[in-house]
C-alpha cells in the first residue's frame, strides 16, 4: 500500500530498473555516511575534553537530527518542485 505512494512522491516518472539499483546503493551509502559522521563527531567531542559520554552523545545526536531534518525537508521540497520543471 505504501510503495505506490512513495513512488509517486519520490521517484521520477519513466525511470528504468537500473535507477532502483542506484537508489538502493545511494541510500545504503547515505546511511553508512550518517553513522560514520555520528561516530566522528562523538570522537571529536571526546577528544576536545568532554569526559561525560552522555553529553558527547547528546551533542552528536542533536547535530545529526538537525542534519536529518534539513535533508528531509530538502527531499520533500525537491520532490514537489522538481515535477514543475
């Protein structure tokens, strides 16, 4: 039920099957990149002297949530506006 809805919103019309393979790898790459970013940010904060692990983790998660919400908003905006060109 949800697949046609997602395809209507996020997949351009008339794409080939290879596009789905590209998207699958791109999503995997983005997921891994986000996780590496979290670990790197946490390590940076720990290296700067934050001894409290909860504080470092909270700061890293806050940073990631900010980035994730920004990407989600850009994705929705692009899916709406991209069809008008």
